[in-house]
């Protein structure tokens, strides 16, 4: 777009055009910080981390009011594709895309884009994680519809921003710019820049300013817009995906994908496309919609404790346990066991997770480091525990 944005309405985003909207659920992660429950074939998104159903099933249920099953796609890996089909059998087999190797989010989204544009040249994409928690599903659906409207009005790149609750240093931040416009009653801002995982002092300044949001990894654009970005920013990846696209629907597809995919750049969409769009092209087509929807990425067992404690209305220092618990002089513990009675005596602020072949014990304050155990198991070649 070359025109400057107009204030006071959706006209600033460009002209409305057609095209159906599709949800692309990214479900290929391992969730190593949820070991020992999370394994290669039973990753975080396949677990009932919060609630009775799996994270993937919760994600699909949350999206169905906006995207019916024929417009739900999942990108996963070859080890987990069967699990996806088992959990959500109403998603057609050809709409579960299996990466032969992991190449980060820029490639995964590109793979989905070449499939979508083949059947709908005007396709809109909502790219969404499979393993996040949203407390206010109805409000979330409204924001998603608004983001799709912004994406439909031009070659726009749209992200959802979570109002920060505290100066978190483990998330990326989005800085908004200019006056607010609106779409479907939701505020929309231009994006000035993205900042990845700032130092604590900077995070405090960001939160205090009121102009920053957490980057929740939820993106909206036309498939054609995204592929244009790949052509410009990752030309080798774009060329390789174009070769794969020519084989979709043929017997040559699996071979072409296996040959091309390892050659794709291993880079996130944030670095490959979004940051470059703001830095190199002035950010004129990058937008953020504030999304106050009760979001959590549930990034560790400590985050599960916090969510479960809040949901249950627990007082400070309460124990949270999936199993029958006998607690004496014990507080602030998170305990998961499938069957056993757990007795906790004189211990505080621990994470205890038991599976048939492993037992995790760590302070809640160290829960973010559980992935180090997985790396150690990889070094020890303990595939039986991975």
C-alpha cells in the first residue's frame, strides 16, 4: 500500500476483498518443559495440561465458531501426524500437513500457504498455536474476526498483542504506533517495532509505557501476501516451496516435500518476515490488535500451577494436585500423578510429576529449566525416555 492510513475506521487498512478464512494450527512442538509427561509422540498439545481435554482439542473447539472443520488445517511433524488425526478425526486427512523435518515457523506457515492458495487464491490465514490457554473464548473469537477483516483489506500483516500483566522477559514485545483505528469494534494499531525477550529493565519500561504488548504468536494475512513476503525475504525457501506446490495432489508430493524441506531456512516467522517488514519497509502494513482474552502460553509446570490455583480460587500458598493429596506443613506445591496417593510433608513450592517410567522433582522457580533434562537425556541417548 502507498496511501497513508485514514483515521477513524477500517478504510485505513485498504479496500475489502473476498476470500474465505482458514485456521492454520501449528502443532509440531515437543513441549520439552513438560517432561516427563510430554514426549516426542505425546507432546504438550496432546496432553490435558489444563482441563479434561487436550490442548489441541481445546484449540479446535475454540475456533469452530469461526472456522468450520473444512477450513481447519494443522501443520505438525511426521511423528505426531497420526496423533493429530486421532484427536480431531473430523479434520480431513489432507488438511493435516506433516513436516518431514522441523524448520521453524516461517517454513511451516509457508507450507500451509502453498496448499491454501492452490484451492483459494484469495485465502485468508489465521496462524495459531495448538497449545495456548484462552480463558475468554467468546472475546477471543471476536478479536479473531476483527483481525481477519484487517488482513482482508490489503497486503496486511496482522498480529494479536496481549496486554502485559508484568515485565516478563521470556516473551517478545510489540510496540504500537500512531492513533487507533477500529475493526468490528476492536482497536487496531500500526506496529512500530518488535523486540524479542528484553532485559528486565527494558521490560519494565515497556509495561510502564502502555504502548507495548506481548507477542502471542497469532498471525493473520492472505496466503498470497505471506508468500510475497517469503519471495522477498526468504527467496530460497519460496523457490523450494513453489516446487513442492507443483506436486500437491499427485503421487510425487511426498518425495518432493522430503527432498525440499531440509533445504528451507530454519528461522521463525517473527525474524524472517515481521521484523523485516517494520525495519525495511517502515511497518506501514503491519498491525496489532490488543487481545485481552485471558491468554497464557502455559510455558512451564509453574504456569500450570498458577492457572489451576486461580481457576480454583485457591488462597496464596495452596497446593495443586491431580491426585489424592495428604499435605502436612506443605504449601505451594504442584503435583501430578495418574493414580497414586501423594503425601507431602514439610515441602514447599515444588513441582512433582510422576509417570510410569520417570519422576520429576524441582522447585517451581526452576520449572522453566526442565528442558535441560531433555537435552541431557538426548546426550545420553535415552530414547526410551524421550
